[in-house]
């Protein structure tokens, strides 16, 4: 199912290849090489790893300036995009709901579990499969 999902993402990338990318980036040899690598990958992780250097980052501090520094790889992108680094600051009750059969987020959810259960304001519910 991961390969099928990867095909869907590639189809979306291909059909929207002219939008959202600056002309200079689209003409860049390194971007073209990364796009070819993304299209050859079989998984979403492969797509993310190929395109991460070209993703736009937003600084963590005001004025949240976007820049084209990019990420080292898909894992770097997900680590910065994840809200897990903010869980320790949750000061009101928060319910975290996750499906046991969610093949996309299960690995990341289980890795985040220690940080989630350390905060007494966070309630974690993980559904079971039928």
C-alpha cells in the first residue's frame, strides 16, 4: 500500500510540476536531478529524501522568514515539521488519537509516545483493529 500511495504522490507531482516552483528552481540542474530521483523512487520516503533539499523552510522565530535552504533529507523535514517538540508546552488537556492500523503515521507515533505520556495534560488513545 505504501508503493501505491507513492504512485499517487508522483502523479500529483507530475500533474502540478509547473505550479509552486520558481522558474529559477525548475531550471536548476540540481532540481532536475532531484525530480528525476523522486520519480524513480518507490516510496514516499524516497520522494521526500529526493526533494527535501529543495523544500522551503520557515524560520522558528519571528518574522518566520521562508528561505530556500532546504533539508538534508526527508527525516530532517519531518523532524522539523513535527509538533512533538512542542508537546512539553501543552498546558491544557489535549486528546491525541491514533489508529493502530495507520500505516503512514504509526512508526512516528510510537516514537513520540514517551514525550506524549510525560505531559500530564496529554491523553493518548490508540484504537485497535477489528
